[in-house]
C-alpha cells in the first residue's frame, strides 16, 4: 500500500499549478498522502493563498488519482482532499517594529497617472483577502489619495496610540491607511519631494499593521524621486506595474519596470488595464487603446503579463461608489479576473522566495 501511496504522490506532482504554469514537483509545493479508516487523504500546500480554487483542485486531484488507485488495493477507498497555503516571508528582519509582522510588501505602481493603478490595487488587495490571506492596503498616492472614496471611508480619522502610532482603519476586511485620512486644511496642496517622501515613510512605518500576509502599497504615479526613495527604503517583495495598452502608457510602464530593477526589486508582472471595451448596449468588444502591448513589454523585459482587465462601466462605478468590484460582485467574471491576477502575483512572490539569488539586471 505504501508503494501505492508513493505512486499517487508522484502522479499528483505532475499536475500543473495554474498560477505559475509549473508542475507541482518543480515548485516548492508540499504533497502529503496518507491512508486511514478506508480513506485516502491528500494534502496540498502552496505558497500563495488560493481558497477560491479549492473545488477546482479537488476535481483535478480526484481525476489524477483515479487511474493510479483503480483496480489496486486502494481502489475502493474514499478520497479526501485539503488545500493549505504557507505564505513565504520577504519582509526584512530589521524592519521598523510596526512592519515586523508584515510578510510581504507589494508595490502597485504605474509609470503615468490615470491608468487605473488605485482601482487595481484595491481590487487586488480584496482579491487576496477573498483567497484567505490577511491583507493591508496603504494609499501612498500623494497627488490624490482615492482609497477613502473607493472603500467608503471618507472622513474617517485613524486612532492614534501613544501619540506616535496610527491604528489602521478596517474596511471591507482590509487594514487600510491613507494620506487621505490624515489630510487637514494645513496639509500642503502640492507636496515637495523630500516632504512627500518623509510623509509616506512615516505612515508606512508608524502604522501598527499587526500580522499581515501582504501589504499592498498604492504608489504615487510616475517614476521620480519620491517613488524611487520609497522603493529603496522599503524591503519590497515585488512590484506590480499597471498600464493601459496605449503606446505612451506602455513607454512609461517600461520606465517603471526599469526603476524597480535598478533598486533590485523584483517586478512580479504587468497588469494591462482597460484592455478591451465591451459595449454595454450591444456586447461588442474592441481594443480601443490597442492590443498586445502588455504582453510585448512582459516578453521584452523578462517579466509576465499577470492579466488584462476590460474597460467597463461596472469597474468605475463600483470603485467610485465605495464598493470595488471584487467586493460588490465577488462571484462575477471581473472579480474572477482580479483574483486570477492576484494569485499569479502572490505565486510569483513564492517563486522568487524559492530562488536563492535573484538575477541582478543592470540598467544603465
Ligand atoms: N478597467 C476600468 N474600466 C473602467 N474604468 C476604470 C477602470 N480602471 C479604472 N477606472 C476608472 O478610471 C479612473 C482612474 O482610475 P484610478 O484612480 O484607479 O487611476 P490611477 O492610475 O490610480 O490614477 P492617479 O494617477 O490619479 O492615482 C477612476 O474613475 C476609475 O474608476
């Protein structure tokens, strides 16, 4: 029977993990197989949260197990499957105290403004929370903090502890902090570089984030000094670059990729937003901003296209109305796209954590 169980584990190791595209035995995935009381137990541990895929894994594992079990001593056994996630830690051990419990800090960035970076950041954060992770979201967009609008927390002021720390504002299952919660009439309308960097660093390191699997940072748009300083001063697990398919936005997205590479922050991948427009009247879809751009950058810059999101009224209305699509229509098609992208980004962090030395790409 032991031989049977080993054969089973072997055949399960050949299954492909959809978030990385790699077979389980090439990943740091743990497959446990056991037999007790007439039941074969299979446990699979992945390095990213994927509660939403449990039923899918269950079906695929059953299908893979059948030929191995059929006709053998375990042919009549019941099959019980459980999916676990063990999220890697890429936070720095010497991080400021409030960030010590944060396993992974992920920057969501864009080379230029208005491409949907904040909308993507909030939906990705909600998506990983829906997959079972504990998630925080820091709105570091000094030019126009939009998190309070998107999460319906306008006018909320965070509690302060020991006159030194902010307590994050809980919203839709996320721990959030935004410059928007702190703005007063005295807050400068236009932040100068060092002042902006200082303010960002302060809310990042003086917020009591507690234990988090992922902290998403919605970066200010662009690739100037403020962004560079933030990327340099923080141990980031990686960056997600949001772009639209227009040539100009793509050029700026490349600058984003180059900026993160310069400071050795892994680029987890590209999200192409507003890729296709589907007419709400006739259902016809067309790539009004062009097509294939995100894929091209991903190929040219050895990163991956994490996914594409359509230009739809629902995404805009949901975000602007305080209930982003992943929360307003969790089982819908668009929420599914965000969840796929979020799992791929998290899986990329897992892959990177398994590599001892990331290749250093020199950008002159
Ligand atoms: N896929 C989409 N379909 C339709 N509208 C979208 C989509 N993505 C974002 N939007 C809308 O586009 C506007 C700009 O989005 P958002 O604020 O997320 O962009 P941004 O890149 O963060 O901008 P900024 O540079 O101002 O921070 C918002 O009104 C948002 O609701």
